[in-house]
C-alpha cells in the first residue's frame, strides 16, 4: 500500500526532527486560533451594534461551515448514483424553498398586515412535508434536505435580516 508523499514527509519530520514538527503544529494551531479570534471578535462587535446585526454576522459565520460539512459528508459517494443526485437536489430544493418561503412571509406580513395567513399556511405546509419525508426518505436524503433548509435560513438571515414574524 502506497502512502501519500505528504504523510510520509510529515511522519519522517516527526520522527527525525520532533522540535520542528512541534513548531509546525504550533504554527497551525496559532493560525487557526488567530482566525477564530478575529471571527469571534467581529461577531461580538456586530452584537454590540444590535441584535439583528449580530445575528446576521453569526449567520454569515455559520453558513460556510454548514455548507462545507454538508459537502464533505456527501463527498464520499460516487457523484453519478441516483441517490447522490436526489441528495443534491433535495439540498438545493430545501435551500431555495426556505428562501422563497421567508421572502413570501415577509412580503405578505408587510403588505397585508396579517390579514391573510398565507405565511402560516406555507410554514405549516413545509413542516408537514418534512414530517412526511421523514417517513419516506432515507436518513441521508432527509439530512441533505435539512442541510438545505438550514443553509437557506442562514442565507436569508445574511441577506435580508430577521424574518418579520
């Protein structure tokens, strides 16, 4: 079994020069800590401005890890299988559906001042469909749809702010 050149180089550095290996690991940890510190500082500063600014900042920070987690979780499968296509489609459908749903709810609530309960109907419909999908789809497909919904919600929060509900 062949090992990758990066791994064997890393192993030889660890065995032959442990101080260099430890210093390299320390640099990696320090770089990650610095970026994380900047991110946390920016989020705290946004919350100091106001709740909505803080939540938008938090959504902007949470969206990339969620999308990367989704893509890495499903990346191990062959991209040409029917299940894989379904999972990607469910992610996209969930994302777009929630974006459209939240824009519609904001529009209806501002234009009709809650006289038409269309927002409640569509939210209830979404919850009902998710319950139905829970019993009909595989766990991976349902998880894909859920990642899409969460990503859509965070994207809406990032672009439009809090829903008017």
